[in-house]
C-alpha cells in the first residue's frame, strides 16, 4: 500500500518553515523558452539541479504515464498531433503552460496554439473524502473537433478550470465556458457544434456548508484528516452534472442522455460490458480486455476480440497478459498490443495477434525504454519516449522498434554530460526479481570505491529524481556519487488470493514479508556493488518518498547498512499514525492489518517503530515534508533528537505529498545533495552545507556505524523470512 505524505522543516534544535507561496508576487514568469529550440547550443556541460528542474514535460510522470493515455492526441484526419507542454520558471516560481500542434509529415514544425493558465493538480478520492489534494499535475488531454480544425481542452484561470478552444493553425484561442465550478471532462458532439462537459456544482455548495458549520464549531468525524488540516473535507460521493455548450453562442444547457453517453464512452463508441482497454477496428472489429473471473482484488485481464464476421476469440496465452494498449491498423486483420514483460516487468513488448482459436501472438520488439500515451498512425505508433539518459520526446515507433524523432522537447540536454548508466537485474534472498539502474560519475575510472545513494522506488524512463522527483539522480552522479535508481519489487501479497485491498495489505504485513523482501533486494544489490569494487560499504545512503519512506523506516530498524537517509514522507509510529489519519483513515489502516490504538502490539511495533528502537539507531535522517503530512514525523523526530541522532526536519507550505512548487523543488534538490555530501563525503566538506543545512548539522561529524547496545528483536527478520518463503511457495 503506497501512501502520501506532506512537508515541513525542523533543524536539530529548531523548527523552521520554508517560506513561499504558489508564485512570487510581482514577479512575472518568463515563458519565452517554453517552445523547444530546434537545435542544442553550447559546449558540453554538467547537469545541475536548475537544468533538471526546468525540463519540459508532457503528460504524467513516467511511473503513471505508461498506463494512462491522453497526453497526446492525433487529429481525426491523421495529419496533426496536439499536446500541452509545461515548464518551470524558477525566478517567478511558476509554471509556463502551452498547447502545441505539429504536423506528422514534413519538418514537424511546432505551432503554439495557446499559452498561459495555472497548473491544474490532480485530486483523489480517499476513504470517502472527495477531491483530496495532491501535488501531481493533472493530465490535460487535447480534444480534436471532428473536422480537425479546433482543439478543446481544460485551462485554469483565477482558480477555476474552464473549457477553452484553439484553432489548430495557431490563429487564436478563446474561453468557451463561464462555469462557477471546475470542469472535469469534455468531448465534442459528432457534428462539432457542441461540447459536452461535466462538473460537480454540489462540491461548492458543500464547501459553503462547511464554512457555515465552522461558525458553531466543526464536528470531528470521518471528514477529518488531522495531519492534512483542521478543516473537514467534503465527504461522500458528489454526482457529476452534465451540460452541453454551443461553441458559437456559448450558451450552455443540460445535456441529453445521448450526449452524456458520448462523454462516458471512449472515442464515441460503446465499449463491451466490463471492458477495460478497448479498440475499434475500421471494419467494425472490436478488441478489449476484461477482468478474468475469480482473479481476485488485483485482477488479471483477458484479451477478447469480436470480428466483423461475428466470430469471437479470447487469447489464452501468457503473452496476452499485462496489456497496456490496443490498436487495430487500418485495413489490417491483426491486432497490435503493448504489454509489460521481462525481468520484474522491466520491459515493454509490442505484439501482433491475428485472432484465431490457437494462434499465438508474435512479438515485434521489446525495449527497456518507456513508451507512453501511444496512438496508432498508419503502421507506426506515435508515442512519448524516455530512456535512462533521454528525457521526454515525441517519436514514431516502427513495428521493428526503430524510433524516429518527431519533437525533441528538451534539445538543450544534448549538450549535457551524463555518466555511464547500466540496467541491473538481480534476485533477492526470496527469489523475487528486482531491477534498477546504476548511474556513475561521468569521470569515473573504476579504480576507486564510491559513496552510493539508493533512490526509490520507480526506475522507468528518464532517471530524474525517483518517485516524487526529490533526489536529483544525474546531478548527484555529477558530484561524485554512484546512484542506484531502485525499482521496488512486486508486493509479496500478490502471491496469495485477496478479495480486497485490505486483505492484500494484511498479506504484505504478515511477518513483515513485503518490507523484508524490499530490504533483501536493497541489501543484495548493495553487497553486489561492494563486491564489484564500486560501492564503499561504509558510505551507503538511501532516499525515498511515500512507500520509499516505509521501506527506509523498516531498514533503519532492521539493517546497519545505511550511513545516511533522506525521506520525503512522515513515518508510521504507534502514538500518532492512526490519530493523524482521522477516523476514516484509522479504520482503513486497522482493516489492512495495523494494530488498534488500544493494542500496544509490541510484536508489531518493536520491529518497525523508530521511537521504540531509537536507542539502537545511528543513521542521520533528513526529513523534507509537505505541511499536510509533517505532523506524523514529530514523534520519531523527537525520539531521534533525544538520543542525539542527527535529524533535521523541513516543512514546505502548500504542498501535498508530491511537491509541486518550483522553489520548493529546487530547495529539496540542493538540500539532499548537501545532506549526502556531508555524511558520505566527510573528507570533502560540502560547499552547499552552509546554505542548505542547519549550523549544528553542518558542523557535526560522522557517527559510528555500529548499532546501539539494545539488540533488535530477533523475530523481526526471522518471521519475515519464513513468511516470505511461504508466500513464494504458494
């Protein structure tokens, strides 16, 4: 179970708030370089945190992008593609946003059809709470008009998300809607005269009711998440309201049932009942994936095809599992699909399947690179592409795997120097496949051991900053570190049937099987890098957000391998974990296997709690947390302080688990570099320490690596080993 967390900053002796607002007042954003230049300039340079921060992005972060289409869309006539580019302006601490179009033949000239707007951030449903905030950018999908002349999209101005449309040739853009409520989704009518859209007006009304409730005091109930604030959240499902707006008159009216169906269907065509992925062939053929009956909470999907002739087939081969995308080539009788495969699902494979009773799909190519948001154009896929040292770009992927660049979103990166990178694959002590990417300093000669930093917990696409993008992998390597970008292994709970997420997580917690499996993967690869003469065993650091913080918490209690740690989320401790989650959150955690508050549960917490093991710990810990999560770190922070363990906590205002404000992101980058340089490179004092670390930490010295005198509970590792082995045998 991967959880979110937020931020604040405490020094060893004091608690200090990081200053900041969503944007610097009075400082206009400079967006003159939002559009990528066609060529790179200058001599080779080292990559810096500033350069990494200013990457141009399209769509979602790499970890989510593979399974979420919609970042790029091809016009109905197949001649153009549209997408939104975003880029940070560091000086104003703001985002530059623009909608762009390029032709798919010829020189691929990039046309800006609209610019401006505010960053729209994703919200989630959480334990009954509606629109719980996050720091993750929302996917903005361009919607083409049926005649390929216009693009409609969501754009946020003055705090409200509206519908805008732009001419595809760049001749102008205009706001269509004037809604009081955020618009969430839209689609065109088949004749192009109307746009159907959805919003939730009752959300605004509920917020007004909460305002009124506050006059007599808020009743503390399931609407509260105390660590995220002292105001209740809107609770329970809020229905969508569907309207249709005439694009000429801009008059909105209630949508008809047929129009609502258009918005609820993919590509204007009805999906089969229970379909997940769906593709409609030009001759009327259909292909879809659907949940395999009795496959449990984490379902497996079967691939089904219905041909125009009326014949229906299902693919029963292993190569039809893990599918991420489906396409019917024009005039073709075979289906194309993209799936996860290979060691630990580290690869993507493109397959062709000619439906038939016993015809096996044929793999066309496989890659360790990331291909996301793919659309079929002729006989090629148009995709966003990333590789370990290649940031996002738009490419054509041929059926033979050949990549043809269409738009390089970050041509400046061609002039940057990257260290050598290689994909590593290994099994942990329980036989679980794990992978990661090792990045070495550009000038590394292989003749000396390096300090090693392990960055968690996703290693797909461009190696940027780990999950949450807080640990700048390439700049760390440029400053002399070996950096392992670590892909967390599959949950051990997947090896057992589970009827819901609670049961799955109970399986993970049983005997600490999942955290023990992760720790084994971390220790195994660390030992291998030490044996190879690359890593210095006395100088190994570890970093992570969310699930990565949970892994670090368990590792600090049950391993002595790590000389420094940095976390981006709060810890889970017996005194504060459940109360700060609120009543609904606490009930959810208990259902998933955590002890109730009245149960002291020594067998549970003694294997996991930093507070209960503080006398044994020696690892310095940096905590950089969002302000709606930092309260969960105060209990372990105080315990570490009491035992003299160097620990520093910074709190970032207006952040939500994943930090999004540019000033904060840059500060987090630099402080992480300073922290690991201070503790892992003691012979070379960090030039960044004075600015980015509290004085008492900057003047402190390296601790003894030995654990304290209090022994670790013997059953913590033994139970985990037995449970994980049993899970593997099932």
